[in-house]
């Protein structure tokens, strides 16, 4: 009886560990949430040594980007684009 209980607990722990690893492997690059669909925020690279945060305003269809300045330790605006002008025919 005691041995069966230990085997059952070990099996449950292995199953929970496998589920935990499986949940953490899925990565979403960009996603929106219900009710907050006015902006999309995505991270990416600007240059080889700089990471950026891109924010798209869906109502005005504008794109803004910020990069992290390591010397000043703050976010610095990088570029802003109007997407309607970029994708106009």
C-alpha cells in the first residue's frame, strides 16, 4: 500500500513537471486582449546591439518605436511612422 502511494505521487509529479515545461515552451510574439485592442506592442531589434519596443496605435494607424539607451538608462524615441502613408497605393 505504501509503495503504491509513493509510485502514484512520483507519477503525478512527473506529469506536473511535463505540463509545466509544455506550458512554458509556447511563446506569443504579439497578442491582443479583449477590450484593450487599441494598441499592439512588440519587441524587436533595431540594430545588431539595440533592442526596441514597437507600439502600433490601431485607431490612428501610427507606429512608434523606442530603444533603450544604456548610458542614460532610459527609453529614447527612435522613429514614428504613419502606416497609411507607408502602405498607400
